[in-house]
């Protein structure tokens, strides 16, 4: 029986506000799985024309799959969210690119014809589960010099990038970080970010119950002088600080992905069309360059160049990693195509959930920009990888 590949669309995305990890953070006393459940329920509430029994799969990513992020979280969150027991689910892990991989994996199933509609997303409660909790790295990594010892410390990999590209100075990284904070503040002021957020009930033994309605990490009062005075925890006299890197965060994201014809049949919006995706590996000790080969592969396969990309949502794990990507593609540090509403340096980066945050922001920008045909979501990934997804704008009006 011959199969025909089908076009896949991004229907809708939603996320919890992101919190700061730790005992004083928004979600210090909130379970990780409850964050995902809230997102799934909100996706269903916002898309009432999607019958629950038409959801074919729930793929949820987490980097640290233990405790309340364990128990095959895609399945357990689906049950907790009230989806029919007939809807299956699974957990996925590609560190920072977990949610991105959840989307590309279910999208492959949809294109192939195995699914019609799926929910994909990610969660990370870094306060409850610090990155690397419970892992036991094989001693051969170091004994056989398979990776540099710095490969397992993300901040050290960023310092290594500064070594590799000495023209990316700390001043340049700080200036980029300041712009990220300013763009997020402006986007909040203009009401651009709030539509993607679902209010999340929170509790605190000290303060009682509350409601998380805004991201906690942004620091709109950031100044260059303040950034210049920050310590460099990963290396004496280094370049990487808490100000020019994403913090440690808690949060969840989710989206609905569907075959284009099925979305039309069910009356669901098609906010973006998935064109192609690519993952690539690099030396783990310079994992920040991962988006470069992933994007190169993608552009070459689709016979386009960086000049054809009208919007780029790149995850800001570290400013140096973003600038290395921009330099490679000869894009200016302040190019308006890049993270128009700011990025993870200000908003936060709850590891496995961030890939879908990039997608939902790109989808909203597409709706505002019928002059843009193609957009990218791209990110570096721990252990030396990069991931990039190429999207097409259904609102594109061509040369009109």
C-alpha cells in the first residue's frame, strides 16, 4: 500500500509563565507534571473544535526523567489532563531540544500517515530536578578522552566558545544580553507575549495560594554597567555571567501539530507549515555551535540561504552561542529578524520545554508579517548537538 507524505502544520501553542528555579521561585512547591497538565488542558480549551478522541499521541519531553518528571510523562500527563484513556503518550529526551524533538518526531508520524493530530511539548522543573540529577556518566568519557571534561558543564562550554572565537568579547555578549532584556520588556509592554501564557495556580507554605501570570526571570532594569560588574562563575576572569546566559528555570510548553488537511477538516488554524528539520552533532565541549551545522544542513537540503529566512527564533542559552551562529551566517548582532521579542536570556530556559516557546513566538510573528515566507527555530543542545526547524508562513502574500 503506497503512502503519500502529508503537509504538517503547527496549530496552536501555549506555555506556563516561566519561573526561577529554587526555593523562592514561582513553582518551588508546584509539581512538574501539573505544569504540563495545565498546558494540555489549555490547548484543549483554546481549540474546542478538536475532539479529544482525535488526538493520536502526546509526546512530552523532560531532560531529567525522574520524580514528578518521570513515569512516561507524556502518558501520565495525558491521563491527568483528562484525555481519553485511549490516547497514548510517551516521554522524550534530547536535553534542551526535548520539546523541539517531540514536535519533529510526531510531525514525522503525521507526514507518514500514522497520526492525524498530536500534542507535543516539554517541561523542566530545574528547582526540583537540577540538570544531571541522578546521572552516572560512564568513566570512559574522560578515561578514553572521548570528551573534554568541560563538556558536561554548560557554562564551561560557553567559555570554550569565547576561546574559539576571541572576537566575541564579553562586552559584545553583554550588549546582546541587554538587548534581549529590552526586547522582552517592549514585547510585554506591547502585549505580544501574554497571549501564549496560561495562568498557573501556585502554592507556597509561606504565602499561601497564588496565580503565576507573568514570566519571573526578566530584569527590565538591566544596564550595561550592571552586567559588566557580574562575576564569572565558570572561570576566573572569564566571559560568561548570570547576565549574559539563560538562568535556571521551571516551566512547561505544549502545542498541537496536525496534518494540514485534517486541521482544515476540524476547523483548526494552521499557523505555520513545517517544511523540514535537521539535527547535527558537534564536539560536546563547544556544544553552543550546534545550531550552525544543523542550519547549514537544512538550508542546503532546501536550496535556500540565510538571506531567504525572514525571522529567526534562536534559543539564547548563552549570548556567545547566539553571536557565534550570527557571525557564521554574516548576520548582525542586532538584526531585527532575530528574536524580535527577546529570548531566553531574559525569559528563561527551562531546558526541555524551550523548543516549543520558540515555535509559538514565531507563529505569532508570522501572523503579523505576511511579507515573511520562511522562519527558523534553532537551538544548541547539551552533549554537543544542534537542532533547527524550517517553517513556512501560511499568511505569506508573496510579492503582493
